[in-house]
C-alpha cells in the first residue's frame, strides 16, 4: 500500500477555516455518522462549524433534523444558481450550520460532465467571504469516487477517512489513497491526509483487532488513537433526526466522538505551537 501522503497537521500558514473532506468510496463505513457527530462535538467545543452535505442521499441533512424545507441546497450552489450565503441553514445545535442536500444532486454529475472547470465548482463557492466565519468546514462526500467527491477533494485542505474494521478495509483504502494522490498531482497540490479513524469496532470480534493492527502497521500516526465502537445508540440516533451526542450524550458512542474531536483539536494545537517555535 502506498502511504507517501503527507499527514494533515494544521493550516500551514493558511487563513480561513479548516476544510476537511470526509471520504470513503465504500458505503456503510460510518462516514455520514462520523461527519454529523464530529461536527457536533467540534461545535460543543465552541468551534464554528459548517457541515456540507455532498451526498445525494442527504443522510447528513436528515440526520441533523432538516428536511426539504430550504429554498436552496448544495445542488443550486455547485450549479451556480445560488450563492453560498443563500444555501447555509441553521441546525438545532448552536455553532453548527448546514448546507443541505436533496435528491436533485444525483443529476449534477451528468449535468456538469461537459462544463468547463467542473472540478472546481465547490472551491469557487467557498471563496465567498461568509466562509471565513467558520473554524471548520466538514464535507460529507458520497460513497463513490465520482465528480462530487472530486469537487470535495479539490475544495478541501485535507481528507479524513472513516475506516470500518472489516476484512476488505485496507483494499478499499488503497484505492482512496491513490485517488488522493491523483488529486494532489492534478488539481490540489496542498491536499493533506487529515487522518483515519477506525469505526464499527467490535471488541468481541478478533477481526476488528486484526484490522486495527494492520491499519496501524501500514499507516502509523495517520490513524487516530480514538476508535468508534459499534453502538446501538449511534444506530438509533438518525431515526430521531439527531446526532448521537444529542440523543444520548452518555453512551459509549457519544464519548468516542467527543474524544475524537478532542484528539483533532489537540493535534492542531501541537502543530501551531511547533510552527511558532
């Protein structure tokens, strides 16, 4: 497995928010769940967070209790039919805003295929001054490596990968790392690997531990110490239109996402101090 990607470690002199694409082309790995709950935990840590739902399924939108009540969505934004200030909506969580998604987004890849600068639509939208109001922008990518994910990677500063603890995890990860390398070479040379978080970990299953050992052996400190466990409360929360941190803040799933947010913030503080020295 190629692992020559630089590890994300802060702004590197950039101004504005940290823009993180949360991506994995394999479905069912906890990507959207991680996006929602990480965004909530960061907002609870007094950070101003914008969650961008780039998945036509719109699960991040409904997972934050939003429906189709908005006049505009991410579709209108990347098609140039609305500005970013028109598509941002509030969530029930203080400090957490959302750009919602609808099923209209499913047709965007076909509509954009012959358009100029089609891979830069989201990056262009992020040039609006309103983006400077946020500390973090988390982009929930679709479970594919198509044009929507490509737009997300081109707009992002770094990539965060939720990785399910199962047999084929490393195989799928290798493909994603190659895609990130391609994006760096052709579209976004400053794109960094933010990190990898292991999800759906079952301590009763030896396979979970084996996958953890393999991933840490191959990728070292790119893998976060925090592990997201299998937890029924995490699974129940979306049906109530809530992050698990609102649904049951005391469950092990909530505690894991709080720990993950703390670990991310700690890495950034360490980098900032290193740069100052």
